């Protein structure tokens, strides 16, 4: 079979022939029809991620058709159109992942291949209203956004939500999930075009964080926020507590703009704010996310589709952060 192989830091995505996976107990072989990139794949490709090993096949997101199963008890999966949960071995505590937790696509081979082996417990029926590219876009970013909003942020209808940096995949999913749940959503972005795209998806308004008075503009628009979703942090985070309503939940799952520039402790304890970290999610949250997608007939935002045989352009676009929504590879 063909796959995109991470050979080294100098040769991060080589499309080449590799052996088809051999199944073991509890496993299925999925013929990948589409896979999607995440920021994680880019960081791994440039050597800025923990636990990198060579050679590896990256890719956490994928959808396809079950071609083989190991166990007779799993034969009902044969021929089924599936989406793959990339959050593996979470552990016994839903509040946090255990020591054996891992994400598909490193250390285990991922979805950037014609075939992948995966435990059947991580297979879910592909939402019928989605095509392959749309289904493949969901797993990692969709799950991360779902847990951030609903488990950590305790989002409810009528809440005012701020999504910091809406252009990325997780930010776009957070917007779609929050709108579906009946929240009033505001966004920030460094691009006016991305803010307009967010409005088309249901955002009430947005501001450009490059503007000097972006925080004041947001406060004038919204008054205050009940939930803040932030994967950037950086210098702009210093203005977030002032934008929050008393009792607000601030949920973090990344630091692409750097760590905290300072911490206004008085603002936090006086306004009873909660600062919460999260990553990925449980099997139950993945199932609940797909239920939300199906019930509301949500269609993920695809920025561009590339051939798996020529992945360089997709990785370059991820590097430049110019996309709105997901970058998808097709076999």
C-alpha cells in the first residue's frame, strides 16, 4: 500500500510503498478514503513535538470503509463506512487522561495511508449526511472542541462565548458546536475574511486581534463572556479576564502564541473565574459529539482538498495558517 512516511526531519512526508498492516485480536483494517491534517502533524513534521520516532505514518483524522476484521464477532463491521476516534487508551478517569493515553498518528501509525489498522472500539458509523472529506475532518479537532465547550466549559443555551483565533480547525468546530447548542458566539482572528466566514457560520460578530483596541471593541459588542475558548494564549491573554462575566470558564488547549505574559490574580478571584485545561477527549465524548453532528446535520468546514500523493502543499498551507477550516487529503 502507499502511505505518507515521516522518514526524518529532513524528509518529513515521503509518499511511498509500505507493508499493509497485519491485524491482531480486536482490530479492523480500514481502507482510508480521506484523512485530514491537524497542527499536531505539522509540529511533528518539523521536529517540534515530544516522542517523535522515525519512520512513522502521521495522521489522526480519517474516514473509510472496513475491509477486514480479525475476530468473527466483528464481522458486522465489514463494508461499513466509518469514522475513526483518534483518542486511544484514555484511562479510567474521565477527568483526565491516563499514563497510557496516546493519539493516533504517533506513536502508532496513522491515517495518512491507503489502509490503517485500528481497534474496533474506536470505530463509529460515518454520519450519513457527510461525504468522505467532511467526515474525515472531524475527529481530533472536533473532539477537542466538544470537550472544551461542553465538559470543561459547561456550555448551555444562551451563554455568550468567545472563540480566540477562529480560523483553525478546532476554532471552526467550536463555533459550529456552540451555535448548534444555542450559544451567542463572538470570535477573534487576524483576518477580516476569516471573521466574515465565521459570521456566515453563525457568529454574532468578531474583531481583528491585530487592532490596538480589539478588547474594548469586544467588550462594547458583547458586554461580557460566560465561556472563553483559547488555543493561542500569548500577550493577548492578559486582556481576557476583563472580558469575562463573573463565574466565567476560560478553557485552554494550546499555546501557539506563547505562555502567559502575566497573571491578574485579583481579577480571577474577585470575579470567581475558572481557568481550565483540556486535551482531546473520552470515547463517550466522541460519541456525544457525533450525536450532535447527526442531530443538527452539521457540515464541517473544508478549506481545501489535496491528493495524498502530493502532501507538501497541504503542509505548507498548515505552516502559513492561511486556512479557514480543515485541510484534507484524499487517496
